[in-house]
């Protein structure tokens, strides 16, 4: 819902896992995420970032 309000894209996102490690003052974040969206939404996103 937040993504839709901020971007206008209708995307269902599921966060499966988040792993954070801190080493020498730097943080590394690994996310395992699944997303589901319409093909038209994907094409619009790719076009907006210049990958189409």
C-alpha cells in the first residue's frame, strides 16, 4: 500500500528474510523478497528507469 501511494505502482511484496551484518562500522543488509505485479506495471517501471 505504501509503494502504491508513493509510486503509483500496484505491487504485492513479500519479505521472506532480512539478514544484517555489521563489520568494521559498515552494515551489510541482505533481503530475500518476492514481488508480484502485472506485466504492464513492470514494463512501465523498466521504461521509467531507462531499461526498455
